[in-house]
């Protein structure tokens, strides 16, 4: 790994990821373009997890023995690092099993609020209230809100998507109204690559007193081109989620960010051990956040691993990661645009977009295209990428999606474009 | 990897020139099936006559494997008794779930043997079975209707 200034040294970065040197399908070098689904992990992360398990493993926040102390320190130390990485304080970060659980936590806390006393009143949702999402949401930021509406009698509303793959905010004041309780939207689309404008949505939500939840799964890991790391505090959202395995860390850990005063007042979702203050047979009181939202023995080596992933990204610098990905996106868009019969689904230039590129090929179904790419060693995702309504709104059942990360090289972008050309040849459409 | 082992000429032929495609009247049972992982879908209708499959018509969107498999299905079941059609289906399902270890019987599966290569790719097995699941369901719906009419 290199920590010098200047552009990111992709050769040095790749050396940290053992899996990237393997071959697939009869000796083809692996070209991994599916980091939007899950990223690969550097040895630094794997080593950190192993070292923790070999030296300090114990159940955190329990016991007074030395290992318990060390494990708790490692767990809370990871929370501090991760919080700093996203511009938050440690008390604002809740560890969950994944980002999906983080969103469910907020949605269920809101329906639990109805019976949780005066302090929780501000979270109560009921008939006449509205929840606002967008048509480009991952199912994880759509289905929990549909379900909350079903449980409480609230109404779900959403922003549409323009032909260019941008949020249609032309009716901002009509969609977000005095009735709106929550505005939940994705920072960077996992399909289109679009980076949505946070500021106007937060401003409108503030005007009407609605909470804002940001799905930052595809932005926190990559940073923003020209800006560097995602700073949740500066974005002034109320809640945000992201997942460990999409940012070089382990699976089994996600993060819910919540503004401190909101977490203080919010009732729990999962209950049980660890999250209590006082337990009697007749009833219980709950610990302050973040512990209130971390019932049961939490994941530990995963938190340590995610802390190491943050160290890794910081050492490289998120501005350099974002700049590198910008180059990859530029090359991919240029290469794919040159191919007749290939249509990019999402913004066609690099303005306010990340390095996730979805496309369709006339006459070649995405599944078939991915099979040809796979035969060449190029791993992409196909299907609706857990954003079925978005695909429906575009009038297509599925897309091919290439999603890049800091370890991808420009020549891998070329391998993608060559592979698409080969798919067209194989199916006789070019 | 040899792409040709999956994409046999027979499969590509059925994909480009599908048999019996389109939804037709009359029909006795209809089924809509979807593959939730990729969004591929098929609507398939069955017309029965004297215990035999008189017609299978379908419409859908999907990859070459799912489209070709449904086309082959119609060749294999139309004109046969429901019992024979289900026996053929069982043989096809066994082939597809055999991870490439099952030797297909060409007398039973005819063009269906071309899908033997697909069975080696677990992610694509569902594609090949989509139309067959719709056929099974559509036939089931015809018998339910019969019972309702009889009672």
C-alpha cells in the first residue's frame, strides 16, 4: 500500500488484495467489477480480524477479566475510528448486522414509539402521516417503509426518476409536505451511479419537521468525486446507514448513524441483553445509545475488521480513492458509449455520479451478456440489483452492472468493454 | 470456459425462433412465474383436451436460456397426455438439478438434452426451469377449475 501523494497507485493497492490475483474459468485473470454488491478485503483487514481473535477475543461489555477489557476496547476503538471517518461522534454510531437492519431499526423504533411514552412521541407515525422515498431506492430502503406504512396506516409517497437517471425534484414542495414524517433516500444509486443532492431534500424536510434518513451504502465506501470522504455530520441528515462489506470490511456488520439527541429519545427495536439499564420482573429500563440499540452480544472481530478497513482507506485518502474512481467511470462511460446498441442506464457523463455503470445491450439479455463476460473472467452483476421498481420505471427487466472500486485498473475497464463487444459478436447483433 | 457448452446451437435456434410463442385463447389454466433474483418473467397458458395437452402458449421476457427452454417445453408436451408431460418434466428437472452429472435421455428430452451444459452453472438452472414451473402451475390450475365446475 502506498501513502504518498499524487494519484492512487493501483498496482500497489492490488498487491494488498490476494483474491485479485487468482484466475477464474480456465485460467482467465479475475476482473472483479462487482464491488457494489460486495467489495474484496485487503490483508490488513483480514490480519486485524485474525490478530484480534488470536489475542483478545471475548464478549464485549461484560466481564472484568483482561480479555473482556481488551475486547471492549477494541470494539469501542473501532467505533471511534469509524465515527471519525464519517464525521460523527462515537455515541452516534450503532453497530447492526448490516445496513438493512439499520433501516429496519429506525422503521420499527418508529412504530414502537406509539407505546413508548412522551419522549418518543416525536417518532410516532399514524394515519394521515406520510413517508417519502424515491423510485431509485434499493429494496432495503423501500420495503421497510412500505411495511411501516402498513403497520401504522401512514401513506408512502415517492419522487420519480428522470430519463437522465436523476431524481425528479421538480415537485419537491408537493411531495414533501407538512404531513411528511420521514424522507428516506439513497445518496448514490446502486444501479444508476447517480449521486443525489442531499441539501435541497434536507432543507425541505427541515421546513416541515420531517426526519431524513440517508442510505449511504454506495457513497461512504467511495467518497465523492472532488470532495473526498462523506461527512454525515456536515450533510446534516438525521439518520444514515452503510455496510462494512461494501467498504473493504467484513460482512455481518453495518452501521446506523443517528443524531445524538434523536437516538437519546428513540425507543429500541431489538431488546434483550446488553441494551438494558435496569431489569425487574415487572419491567425494564434501557441503556443510553448506542447500547440501547445493540441487544445481545455484538459482533466483535467484524467491528475490528471494519476499523482496519477505515484505517486502510484513510491511509490512501478518500480524495484519491474518489479521484481514481472518477477516472474509471469516465473510461467506462466513454468505452460503452462507443458501442452501437449499448444503452447506459443512468447519467451518461461523470457529473454527480460514482463509478457504477449499468447498461443494456440490444438483442442480448443481461444474463447472457454476463455469461459471456464471465467466460472472459469479468465478474459483473446482472438482474434488477434489488431495485426492481427503478428497472420497471425504465421499462427494462434487468441490466448489466459494472461497479468499480479503488483496486480496479483502467485496463480492467477496457476488458469490460471488449467483453461487451464479444457478447454482441457471440449473439450475432454486431 | 467454453461458452459453446452452454449455448448449444439448438438453444440459440429456439431463442431466435421460438416455437408457439404468444398468448392464445382458449385456455384452461394460466400461470405467471417470475425469477425474483433477476426479474425474468413468463406468463404461460395451457389448453387441455381429452386429457392431452392441446396447446401451450406463452409470453415473457428473459434470457436466451429461459426463452429457449420454454420453446422446447412446448415441443415436448403438446400432443401428449398430462401424465407423459409431467414425466418429461421430471426428467428435465432431474437433468437441470444434476450439476452436470446426469446423462440425459434423448428419446425423452429431444432438444431438451441441449440444456445439459446449463446444469453446470447453478445460477442459470432457475432460468431453464422458469417455463416448466409455469407449466406445472398452469396445469394445476386447470384441475382446480375442473373440480370447481364439477362440484
